[in-house]
């Protein structure tokens, strides 16, 4: 049984009495001790999906299940306590004039919690942070250590959390800091009772760190599978482009326009950019799955990207 399941969820935002649907037929699963990644272009719905998991959107249909039970008014607050959200640019929230220790205390006070040095020590060990850092100011520590401080603060306010959601965690970071953060995420997922959801437009960190990757486009999940499977044999043309477009892969040209979404179509959201479109692609496209590799495409490919490097 997965820890968190979204089943055929359609969701969006209600404004002035009107609902604008941004997510369509989202089915996604996060298991215990799993790292799940979401990638796709800007505007594809990653942030809305995160907000939906955080119960901050209007769910039109479908269900969200936690530990096998649909979330309802009675279970909502317990569910929320189990989830930590680390927003994009979270490093900016660190105050350079305060010591790390004082900042941890401050954020705990803001959440009505008292500082417990034993728990903080355990949390610091869990994220791989040397406690000597507590006496230092943010500007005195490296980017990689700052990331760990942010994770420590997240755990300090939610010590029993089961899921950490990180939005664009490596954006604007140097490669070494990004790599260290991703390694920390992997280590925490495998050594603790915690799972991660990592969302990023750049597929590199997502493919590197995740057990399973979901590719989004125009508010839909268009493909999902194990990262090595997607790299070896992408089915959806957008995933193929996403992988080909990475440095070190094929030099075959990719239309940059395909990196943008167009949600104004009733059929496949990738229709206008697709080189394989065919009759029926302008109608609703069902999600299919072969051996746990899911895709939403009428003419799936089996691109062996690795051979085209
Ligand atoms: S469903 Fe059709 S238009 Fe959409 S990606 Fe597949 S082949 Fe292209």
C-alpha cells in the first residue's frame, strides 16, 4: 500500500465563483521511503499539484488517499502535520544576521513549539549536519550546509513528518551544492521513515534522485516510470524531447517551442508541437500502462535515447 495516492484527481482554483481547472486526471503514488519526482515545463501544473497535495486547491473529482484512507474533514489536520513543504528559494528565508541555532528556535516558537535539544540533535544527525553549525551565521556556511539547515528547520517544526515536498530545490544552485543536497535526500529516504516529492523544471536533478518520475505537460501527467526506463525508452514525444534536450545526448534538433505548454486544447495538450500526431489526438487521450510504465499518447515511441547519445 502506498503512503499517498492521488486517484484521477481534477483540481483547480475557484475565483469569483468560477472554477478554473488546472489539473486533469492526475494519478500519482508515493510509497514509504520513496523519492518521487515531477518534472515538466514552467506552467505544466507542478506547483498546482503540490498545492493539491497540501489541500490548497479545489478538488473537482477524484480522491486523495493517505495510508489507504480518503482524506476527510476528520483526518485533515493529522495529514497536514505529516507533510513538510520546502518552497522554492527557501534559502532566502535564512536571516544572515542570526545564528543557525537562533533561527531554528525562532521558527519553532512561531509554530508554538518549544526547543528540545535532544530532538534537534537527532534531526541534525538525520540531515547530516554537524551541530557546531548552530553557533554560526548563515553567511559563514556553504550553500550545501544551508540546504541542510533548511531541512533541519523543516523537521524541527514537523518532527514526525512522513513526507517532505521540495519545490525547485536546486534552482540557482551550483552543481556541487545541488549534488550534495540530492545525496542528502537519498540518504534520508533510505535511512529514515520519510519520503520525498521533488518538483523541478530541470529534469536532471529529478531523474538523478527519484525512484519514480512523473512527466507533466499542460496540467496532465503524460508519462511516468522509473527514471532509467524513461531514459532508455521514453514513450511520449515530450519526454523524448526532454531527454534529448539534455547536454550530452543527441544533437538532433528539438523545437524550443515544445518546451512551452498550451492548455487550450480539448485533446492532447502536446498536439500542436507533436511530430507524430494522428487522427484522434485532438480528442481525449486515455492513460495506459505497460509493466508499470505509464503514458498518455496514441502513438507511443520506444526511443532508445541512450543509443543516440
Ligand atoms: S497523443 Fe498524439 S499528439 Fe499527443 S503526444 Fe501522442 S501522438 Fe502526439
